[in-house]
């Protein structure tokens, strides 16, 4: 039985050696493929780095354009606001000048009216005194005429 066992073990060893050789061949193929993949990974890493550089440059250009557009927009908006405020303040200035002219007119009328009232008051006081004096003179003249 030893010979049979040895024969069987020898055959098994031969089969296992064949399978190990096949597996070693597969391992060599896989190692080649892994090396090829590593090369592809290196190529992809280079492309990713190049893409990142391109994207960074594009980002800088876009940011510069956006900054320029924002500056232009803010300048246009601020100029519009200044023009609008100037227009509104001009309109308000015109209205204040109109109000000022009316107030001066009313002030003149009030002053002239006050002066007229003062003159009328002094005239009425004087006219009353003159009326009394004239009435007395007329009464004296009538007395003189009646006594004669």
C-alpha cells in the first residue's frame, strides 16, 4: 500500500505543482495588469493635475470677470442714484424757492396791511379829534349866528 500511496501522492503533487504553476502564471498576468493599471493611474493622476490647473486658471478668469462686472454694475448703480438724488433735490429746491416767494409775498402783504391798519388807526384817531373840533366850530358858528 505504500507504493500506491506514494504513487497517489506523487500524482497529487504533480497535479498540485501544475496548478501552482498555472496559478503562478495567473499571478504573473495579474501582476502585469496591476502594473498596467498603476501606469494608467499615473496617467490619470497627471491628467487630473492638469485638469485642476486648467480649472484653477478658469476660476481666476471667471472671478476676474465677475469682479469687473460687479464693479461696472456698482458704478452704474451709484451713478444712477447720484443722478436721481440730484434730480430730486433740484425739484425740492424749486419747490422751496416757490414757497419762499409765496411766503415773502404774504409777509409783504401782512406788513403793508399792518402799516395800513396803523395809518388808518392814527387817521381815525386824528379824524375823530378833527371831527370833534369841527363839530365844536360848527356849534360855535351856529351860536354866533343864532345870537345875532
